[in-house]
C-alpha cells in the first residue's frame, strides 16, 4: 500500500502521485496527523472554517 501524503498548501490527502489534484502543489509531506472527511462542502461548518472548497479527505494537522 502506498504511503498517504498530505498537501502542505491545502491539506488534501493523496495516496498516489506527486501533485495535489486540488491545488496543483507538489509540496507534499508524510508528516501529518488526523483526518477529516468532507462530504458536502456547502453544508459543512468545518469546510467553511478551513476554507475547503472540494469534497474529500483532508489532514487535520501538518507537522512540517
């Protein structure tokens, strides 16, 4: 199984590749903790607070 990486820019978690599909950043890290799954960005208070615009899985904390 591939190591999951989190984008340092938008915190989106990816399981393959070297570029974030959300923001296009190549600044990824394996040093993250926790995750939140956003199913409906329009109704999610967490998505609004974190300025998340796309449904998906995001890291709670980036440690780098």
